[in-house]
């Protein structure tokens, strides 16, 4: 009689939660920094090289200011600074929460499964957003 195979080793709950909790702690630290050190102060986080070279805002320009405004509860101001950054922040918060819930349930699911399609979609959104904020019709999107 042969021995039955051992059941697959499952990760402990603590090991499963380590990644989401550390990522959440890092995100909370970044949000706290952006809340306490106002990026509206000129040069407090450096300058955008694209803006310096071209005189036009890149798709990320205003992102730090937008996050600062979100942490202060000013959603309208945040959307005015960088609507794409606010959307990305909301997407990442939702993805993190889903990751945490899955891990609490015992799943070893990764945070996100990056695919080529997701990368192209993100680049397309960033490109459209970056161009739109340079047009007269999209001037309200400019930081």
C-alpha cells in the first residue's frame, strides 16, 4: 500500500495578509506625507521635466496636488488638479480592498494581474487625457 500524497501546503493567514497590509501601510504613509507636506508649495517635490522642456503639462502634472486635495476632502479641487490621478487613486484603493478581502478569505490572489491589454489601455487613457488637457475644450482638465 502506498502512502497517500500529502495535502498541498496552504499559506498561513498571516503570510497571506502580509503583502496587503504592508502595501496598505505604504499607501497610508504616502497619503500622510502628501497631506502634511503640501505639494502646492512651489518646488516642494521637484519639477516636471516634461513641463520644463515643453511648457505643457504632462498627464501626471497636478497628480500630487490632486492627492493632497483628496486627503483634505476637496474632491472638486482634486478633480480640477488632475482628474486622471483621482481616478487612478480610486482604482488602486478599490483594487487594494479587493486584494485584502480575497486574502482574508484565504485566496492567494495577487494584487493585480498585469497584462499587455491593461498596459495599452492605461497608456491610451493617459495619452487621450494628456492631449485633451491641451485643447481649448479640455482646458478645465489642465492643472
